[in-house]
C-alpha cells in the first residue's frame, strides 16, 4: 500500500479538532474552580431543604457567567453559546442543581428573549437578567401537555386592547418559585393548533399571575420547581415575543439549543461520578487490598471511562454545531436530529456511569447524604426533561426517514 501523500495528511482531521481551544479550556478551568469553591458547599442544604440560595445568581453575574451570549451594551459578555455550555458543564460537576437553574435562566429565558424579542423587550429585561437582579424561567409544559407540549397546550392568550389576557396552568417549571421574568407560551388561536401559539414575557408582579405550589422532587432538589397559574393575567401587548401565532418557531429553535446545553449537565455529572468512583476504588480496601485491584471493579471503571470520553466528544461536537444556529432555525434537519441524539446519548450514558459509581460505592452509595447518591437521584430527570428519551428517538428516526 503506497504511503499517504503530504496533501492527504493535511486534509485529515487533526485529533486536536475534538479538543477545546486554549481559550475554551481556560473558561472551563476558571468555571470549575469557581464552582468547586462557591457552589459545591451549597449542595447539602439545597438537597435537604429544596432551598435556592439567593447569592447564586449575583455570584454568577460577578463572574460574567450571566448573559454570555448578550452584547456588552445590554450588560452581556459578547460571548457564544458554546461558552455558556462550558460553564454549565463545570457547574454540573460541582452542583448539578445550580447548573440546571443556570440553564433555565441563561438559555431558556435570557437567550430566547435575546434571539427572538424586539429591541424594546431586550432593553427592558436583558440587563436585569445579566446582572442577576432578576431570575428567569421558561413556562411551556402543562398538566395535560408534556411530550405533546404544543398540540395539547391549553393556556390561552386573548387580545384585549393594549394587553393580552392569559389563562392557564404551567407545570414542572424550573426556577418557577423564584423567577422574576417568565417566558410563557400560550395559544392565541385555538383553532390553529401548534400554529396558533405566541410567546410572552410575564413579570411575577403582573396581576393574575401566581406561583400555585412549589414541587417536591426526587433529585435536583435545589433547582426549585413550581406550578404556575395565569388567572386573567394581563400582559402588555408590547411584551409579545415575535409575531402573533408565530411562537412555534421560538419554541423549536429554543428546544434544540436546550437539548444541546442540557447534555452538558450530563457531561459534568458523569465526569464527577467517574472521579468519585475512581478515588473510592483506589482508597476503599476489602480483602486486604484496594477494591480497584479487583478485575470486576476495573472493568466497571474502564466502561465508565469510555462512556465519559464519548459523551464529552459528542457534546462538544453538538455544541459547536448549535453555536452556528441562525435565529429562527432549529426544529428540523440535521441540527434537530443531532441535538436529540446528543442528549439521548448523554443522558442515558450519564445514568449508566452514575449507576456503576453507586455500585462501586456499595452501601455508602445508597446513603442519601452522599454526593454520589445525590447524583444518582438527579440523573433520571435528564432522560425525561427537554423531551423524553422516547421523544428524542422519534425525532431522530423522523429526520432519518425524511432522507
């Protein structure tokens, strides 16, 4: 077989093309140090009490981690989507509950407003979301509309002069109990189904809005979750995001970005679970030697390592692709398929890594107060939220069948 030419070698992808750049690695390392120092110590109380620490958002803002994708004139960092994903990864290692709430604020609310709202809305809300004085969330899911969030949506918005009047209930809303700014989807044309949805920015002080209840979860307990009620809630027409009945484009573009960045929480959690298991295997002694010297434990560690490395590669590839998603893009084509595949693999892979880590810990892993137990209780959510694993498979297959 002839040796490859110099041109052949030049055209081959470098192994380093799957690595972070020096600047990206610096962002990840800085966020990791910050998260370990300031977010990790909050984990226990957050989990025990379903407590959201009020200092979290101001601390993230101080580091420049809020409004990463926003322009500096609005208080943002002039950064990109990939950078916000690296921050989510680092937070996921140290405190997954903070990472989840960070994404709900930073991506589902702030970045969605930034990408889809007019300049007036951006100037009124983005600076407060960037400096941490306001917490954001997104309200899409309803008691009767989960996987069929668009078709089965029952929340309505009726035009009344210079306002819309919203009526309905949203459920499982991350940051709901503490949110100041809520990006809400409602039907403005009931007969049009998913094509009759509009998006609105609602403030917690608007008449007719209330937090009905804070929900008690198995995992991610510090990332507080709520049921929200809109009872003749009056919202200024100027707070509509995009054109009336065109909210589905906002939803679908946002969902693709959400799936890409939520997968980064999985990456951070899998990395942390592997590190904990490896350290325990080196230090826990049974039968006169560290359990890491037993081949069955070694096999588990090897499989966990492979999963973590492949999750990382898949996540970084997907984040790079999503980084270029145009406004109004998403919900179709390669990016729709890729983001669904990434979160499917990352979520199920993370569950496997964490489950094996608990097995290595044995009885200690079953104790509620341990960090590995918190990871175990949390990981299942990410096979459900942002579209279940089953929905993700349907998306992938649907795009494949289009040819």
